[in-house]
C-alpha cells in the first residue's frame, strides 16, 4: 500500500476541520510517511490534548491508493482534502502503511472489506473498473 501524492513541493494546504477551525499543512501533505498532524492540528499543539508527540498526533501516516492495499487495517477516507480524487475515487489515508497505529479514526467504520476494497462504497462518487476472466482465460474490463 504505497504512499501517493506530490512529494517535496513548496506551499501550503489549508485544512478546515468540522468545527470550522483551519490549520496550515505543507503542500505535500500525505505524500510520504510523516507525523503530519504533530504541531499542526489544533489538538496537536503545546498545552492541548493529546498534544505534541502524543497519541495520534505523533503517529505517521500518508495518503494511499485504496485499490492497491493489502493491509490488515483498511485505509480510511480523508476529511482533510474532501474534494480531492485519486484515479476517480476519494483520497484515503493509512497509518499502517507507515508502521503507525490509527488512534485517530477508531470510531470511523471501515469501508469495504479485505479482498474487496474498491466496491461497496456508499455515497462516495467515483468509478470502479472490474476485470472479469471468461471461460477461455481472456480478461475483460467492464
């Protein structure tokens, strides 16, 4: 489950959270394994809970191609860049790809299931290519 995104680009990504609070992240947010929230997310600052380096703030994560993952913990849809798409599907993130522990989205239900990660997405726009093999062994994309 490799990381995806534009790595090492200059600029910023402004993330708006549910409570309308905004935080500035690097433009290459999620492109590689990093503790992206540490010191940036409002709850990951000095004096806050969990605070710098603690809990989910200190865990590394990256954006991933959910159709190219074979992990025991399914990736989750990101809320940081909700309008972004990768290959026509919403952008997903994973702590497991980065050997981290997902302490952030424990209450978020997983989407899909092992071995069937790219179908069954309710209310998520996008397309899904399906490959079928006929009785002669010829593959067809539907």
